[in-house]
C-alpha cells in the first residue's frame, strides 16, 4: 500500500483537507472504476469534466479526491486535495504510485506528424537485435519484449502508461521507445516521465480540428522538448524548418540529423529502388530493406538515437540493415505481376512522400493507381489537399471511404473532390465502398502496375457510426488480386 502523501510527491498542490496519511489502493480518473480505498482524480477532458463525477466517485467508495476546484459540500472522513492541473497531477501521481519506472529505464519519446510509428518500431527492432530486452509503445501495438499488448491510442493514458512501464521493468526491459502524440503532450499524459531522449521527425498540417491552429500544434510538439531534463538528448530533423524551433529553451543535449543541411548525423541517398535503399552514413555505405527518402530520415533518426544512447556505430549500422520496419508502412504485396503498396499515409505530407517514393522507383510505363479516403470527425481542411496530391502523382485515382466514423462517407468524398484540378477529373472515380474500390483498382491494373492503398495501413477495421467492422487493406487486396488471377 502507498500513502497519499507519498504519491503526491512533486505535485503542485494548492490546498489539502483531511488525512494525508491515508492508504491508497489504486488511482482512477474514471468514476465508474472507483472502488473502496481508491483516489479519484477529477480530470477536465475534451468530452467531460471529471469534477462533475466527484460525488459519484465518493458514492462508489473513493477515500480521496484530487481536483482543481474543491466541492462546496465536503464529506466527513474524505481527504480533498486541490492542485493547479489535475491532468498533470495524474501523471506524476501515477509515476509515484508505480515507483517511477521511467527513471529505471532508458525511455525515448518520438514526436512529429509523420514517421513516429516507423521510428519507434525501428528502434525497438534494432535494440532487440542487439540483445536488449525492449518495450514498445506505438500506434500499431504495445510490446513487452515479444509479448504483444493491443494499442488503443497512439500514447496511452497516464495510468496505463506507467503501469506498462512498470511491467516492462518487471520483465527485464532496459529500454523503451514510445510515440508521443500532440494530444498526449497537451493532455499531460506523459507528465511524470523521465526521458533519456526525445526525437522530432517533422511537422505538417494535421490535427488542426483539435489544436485550433498550426501554431498551437507546433507548440504542442515543442512542449516535449521544453520539459526535457538536462541529462536527456534532443534529436531533431535539421531539414525541417521547425526542427531548430524545437530546440529553443531545451535544456537537454541538442543534436540533429538530416540529408540536406549540416547536421550532427548526416546521410546521403545513393540508390532507391523497389527492393531497398542504399545510404552513405558517415562515409559508410549501407543497404537497407526499406524504401524511400522518408525512410532514410527514419533510419538516420534511429541511428543517431542509438549512438546517443551509447551504442557502437558499426554495430548499430550492421543490425539496422536487417530490420523491416513497422506494419502498414509501405507494405509491399506482389501478386500476378501487380505490386500493391499498403500505407498508413493519412496526411497530405505522408501521402505525397509515399507517391514521390513510388515515382522514384518506377522503371517504365507502369501505371500508378491510388485508392484513398479521409477519416471522419477529423481535420476537414486536409481532405481536398489529399485528393489533389493523389491526382497529381497518380495515373488513376479512386476516392473512397476510410474510417467515416459519424460522418456520411459521400460527404467526406465530396469535400475531397473539391481539391481535384479540372484537368484531373477524367482520371478520378468515386467508389464509396472501400472493398469495391480496391477490387476496381485490381481490375484496372495490368502486369507491372502499382496500386497504392493509402490511409489505413496497419488498421484491421473500418469505423462506421461507432462500430468497428473487420477490414484489413492488406487482406482485401490479396483476396482481390488472387480472385482476379491476372497472368
């Protein structure tokens, strides 16, 4: 059992009422999960305010309430603690409750618009290859060594995060690599973590529906670096004009990586084919299984981080040449002479990167057929841009449904169509049903052609009106190409 006063260590308190020596069995921020002897933290969320559920939590048996505003009527025998920020307090309390696991691990956080999942997955694979016990927290999956734990968010809530880190320690992990989404940073889900380092991949327009403006989105990413301790490293993309912005006010060791501008970790692309990528890193020529300039950045970030974590450069490059990367990121499927590429590209920048990569590895007159949609209840501003980019770099484009969520799929597609230049209308068709869209792409394709299926990548579902229906782009395209049996 932990004492309340101990788990409040380093929390910014404004007032306390009651016994601070009370024993704490558990911390919760969902009143429905409260049981006798738990501490209820009233967090102001995006949908609901936990302060409205304080009485419900007390009725369930909570012995203590941590909140920003103390209730007007206090119950006898209950301890009340007011704090400046409940979300931040939750993160710090969770860390204390689980005995600060991040201080005993080498924990590296990766943030940016694109490349987070690939970078953390590559780090996980690299350090596993080098013989370490490793944890992974990503959009695709969470892992403790080889054990997979399904991921529900890019970055877990503060309690789940600390619990996972504690389990990693219990199972012998020495390192952990995690994605830090802008939502998680702003919502203080990573409060209480001690980071060994942080990586910035890049930034482009995304999540403006949540942050309100691009400046606010940039500030959300920068917050991760502003709060780094002195003993951590900050590794940023020197070729992204916001890379150096991330380092302003950063107390950690400042380092950079890049392909174009001067950087601490520099590389040059020697060759880029459908089979792989050859890079010159510090005058060493290394071939990698991954494809495209965007992956050159991911590989370089991983190399830099590993060296900053104290690993031998030669060993890092040798082992890094073996890794495959993240599921659903430029997954290549070849059936009957047709190549299908499934990629998570769901932002304009990511889609352009993938299509430019395909353009760079084309060898002749093959067609590029792109199947793409946009998610519902998300940043609407990117919809016409996504369609414009798809038609700009493809021979044929099929606009279809992605995860429409609570929106009408055709309404989303109409907004995408608005971005198509009149000259490109003739190569664009609309098929609302995603399965039919992928099938049609297969019918259109001839031997040697390339089909890009963008937007969902690793996802194994399609979310419609709150229900997740089984749907895996990789399985569907395999099924359709085998069904068509082109030869």
